[in-house]
């Protein structure tokens, strides 16, 4: 380290004795240092005006300008130069005086080359450390400037974003928010920073959502959590956010954005109203056509060609499928408006499930299937719910199980009681559902089509209706299925299955 510093440093040796100058120069050059010499103070000052010097070795007693005076002149020119005093009067008073005036060290005459090397190496190490400290300080200042510039740039970007944004700490305190955030919430006054999110938004669900994000409860599994909130009764906002993680993968807060989805909500409402209107208008004429086709089919005589009978039968099946589709669309519209979960009353689920199994039993027998119902060991309590909604949920699941189970298969319906909820599972030994389809089967009109299912007719709305009803009643539905191994749908409903969308 000292040799590297010596290569970067020039040393000035000032002594009126030539032998001392030459001896010091030889020792320092062997150390790899660049050495300048001067016989007196005036020539030394002239050299300092032209050459940058890191260390000055000065003789204390010289004719004319002595070492102490030269030391003061050097400090006036450059106080970073490290000064070492050479003196033949090695007294404590001389050393103290030199140190008080800023000298780094002194060497008494006569001195050995090793002593000179030690003192110079210490001075070179001091220079090296000083340079590193200056470099670190300069780097720190540059970093602070860059951070300040980046902070200013980030704040400017956030404040100019057209969507609302709020940044929170781990405790859910507001750290940063932009004007669009205040505009989204219709806030005329800025509540400032440092307060909890409750000071900005009165929606408890939204505040819990932000606090959960801020504490890292949602994790970072790739999904972006969201929450819908309503402002002033007619303005809808979609909040989406992510937890902010540091380099140690620790949550340090959250970033939440607000998007105005009022127009999308209105469009969705118009679409639902349009579907309901059109479906209602189509149901009556299609029902009439279906009944007329049934009548014609009954009146067909044995002499008429079988192809005509087949055509009429297929037409009757198609109209029946369209009537079923229209019924499903109307059910979806009512679910979205909350009108399909209205008549809440005590329902004995075991009786309802037994009735569904008995009703569907003949259809299962026609397919040589075994349809059974079983209740768990614990008594099944009554549930407060809309019986029509429950019939639609479990009727659709049983119908699906019959449709997607080959002849000779088994469909098992089971009910169990658990603390404050009931669980109903519908299992079959049917074709099963591949994992890639399981996330999509609750989407409207989505149907799994393969060699086993391509001949099965359906609207693709049965499971969306089930999901909508279960969600509306505050429950959950889960699927466990493997291709060729069958499927099991499990519905969990609270004992007070209310209307969550009302």
C-alpha cells in the first residue's frame, strides 16, 4: 500500500547539507518515490510553485529561512502537504513546538535509513487513507445527489400519473399519494402524509385491503390482488396493489393504484339488461315452437318416413336446448342483480338433497348409473338460505355429474356439518377434468371439449350459475379432479347463507 502511494506522491527534501539531501534522496528513490531537493527555503518555495508535492522533509536549522518558518509558508501554500522535520536538536520542546504547528513527525540527526523509511511509510499511509476518505466522501456526495435527483424524478412521475396512486408504510401509514388519488376519492382537501389510510378513505374493506398489502399478507406469487369500492353511491373504483419487498425479501410497505371503472360497470349493467330483455322476448316464441313440434311428433303416423320423424325430433331437441340456454342467461342476469337469492328461510339440506337425488334418479338409471345420497355422522342443521338457489346449485352439479359420467358409473352426493357451515360434495367416476381447464370451467360458455365430451350438449353456463350463487351466499366451491379418475365438487355454505350482493 505504501509503495503504491509512494509512486503517486512527490517528496521534497530541504536541507542545507548536501550529504543529507543526497542520502535521503537515495533511500527514498529505492522506495520508488519521486524526489525533489532544495538547499534552502527560497528554492523550496520556488519548487512548490511549480510542482505538486505530497511530503516535505525539512531541516529545522538552516541559514536564512529556518525549517519552522518554511513550514508555515508551506501550510499557507497547501495545508495538505505532510511535513516531516529533520533536527539535530532532538529535544522534547522542539518536537512539541513542531507538532503544535502542524508537523506530522520529526527525525533526529543522525538517523538510520530504516528509521527514515518507517517515518516516510507512516506519512505515505496517512496520505493514502486521506485520499481514500476524500474519494469516499466524493462518492457519498455524488450518491446523495443522485438519490435526491431520483427521488425528485420519482415524485414527479407519480404526481403526473393519470391514475390514482398511494404508497404506504408497513403500518399502513400514507407515505406518498398523487393528485389523481385525491380526485378519484372526490377529496377536495389533502389530509397530508403520515396518517393511516383511514384518514383518506372511509371504506373499511379497502383500508383492510391496504393494511394487508402493507404488512405482506398477500405475498408475491405473481397475482395482483384487487378490491372494488364505491364512492358516493354511483362511482366505482378498482384498487390493485402489490407489497414492496426489500433486498432481504422483507415487506416495507405497499403501492396501491385506483382505476375508475364506472363506465365498465354501467356497460356491464346495460349488457345484463339487454341479455335479460332479449332472453325474455325469445323464451315465449321458442316455447310455443317446442310445444308445437312435440304435438306434431305425436301425430306423426307410422306410414310417414322415419327421416321426417328424425328431423322433427332434432328440431325439438334444438329448441329445447335454446330454451335451456335462455333460462340460464336469465338466471345469470338475476344473480348479478341479486334477485335470485331473495326468499331466505330455514332449509333442511338433507331433505332438499334427497329430493334432488330422487328426482334425478330415473335419469341416472337410464344411463345405468348409480346415484346415491349419504349424510355424515354429525346431524346436519338447518341452513338459512333461499331454497330455489340451493336447488339450482346442487341440481346443476348433479346434472353435470350424470352428463359427464359414462354408463355404469357412480355419482355420490354427501352432506357434512362443520362448526358454522355445511359441506356438500358431488363426486363422480366420470371423465375428469384436466388441470389446465379447472381454472376456466367457471367462466361463461366455457366447455371442455375432447373425444369423451364432444357429443355432450350443454350451454356452458351451469357452473358459472353455481359459482355466482355460491359467491352470493358467502360460500366457496372447490374442485378435485383428474382425467379418467372422476371429479368431486365441494360446496361450503355458512349456516346463515345471506345475499352478499344485495
